C-alpha cells in the first residue's frame, strides 16, 4: 500500500517538483476522504480571499469567495482577473451583501528570462530561479501593503521560448511563507494559474 515508485531525488531524468512530494504510506481515515460518497462529512469546496480573525465573531468572517472545486475553470480565472473593485455582478457563488464585489486582484508573473548564452562565468539557472522567487515575493508584499489587493494570482501564462516558468509549487510556497513572515497572509487570497498542475 502507498507509493513504492523510485524517489525523485534518485532519478536521472528531470522530474517535476510535484514528484518530490508523494505519499509514502496508505493513511486510513474514518470516515474516508471521499467527497462524492461522504458528502455529509467531506467537501471539496474552497473558500478564497482574505480571512478575518476567527476569534472575533463577526458577520464579515463569511465574506469570502467559495468555489465548489479547487480546480478553477478558465471562466473562473478570468472572473478573478477582472476584479478591480468596481464589479457589480459575479459569476461565482457570492453572498450579494458581501464585500467580495469590491475586491481587487493582481496577477504576479511567475516566469523569468532565459539568457540565450549561458556561460560558465555567468549566472546559473539556480541563481536566476532564486532571484525570480525573491521578485515574486516582493511584488506580492507590495500588492498587499501598498495597493490593498485582496487576491493574488500567481501565473506562469507568459512562459515561452524566452521565459522559463517558476515551478508553481515553489512560487506558491515562497509567496505564502513570505507573507506569513510579514504577517500579511490573512489579508490576501492566493490562486495559482499554471499549466503544470497535476
């Protein structure tokens, strides 16, 4: 039971970052983690957006956007991209009296330039990736602190022949940890738009 495939760190190929995170044993839960047959106790619904203090009871605690599935459609992503504080109608399930309609979103580019001439004395891909992660974290902090953005969309959509995508798991983890260190994480929702999700 569990995953008995060879470890990604021992692979001679170039495995995805996701391959490094595998369940190594079978966890038996009661009730089973099954949102289809165990609807009473399990759901895939995902609240997205700023989270209020759970110790203070207030009606504003429910002002979050709820999606029925953690995987968003292109229409959902476009809706979230269009949030600019002036939205009057929403396609997702929202409480009509909520502040969700006044939210603003920002797309963070999770790609970095690829130099055509990698020389031995130039920067390595690892150092370029590190700088890209620092840049995305800095942009996320500025968006929350200076511009009051409520939703950050970490996107690798601009990847191409001259731009390398930052692995979405690394980009999301770096931004999440950076905002936690700066005590800003509860003020913003994080969404990943990526072509590599498995």
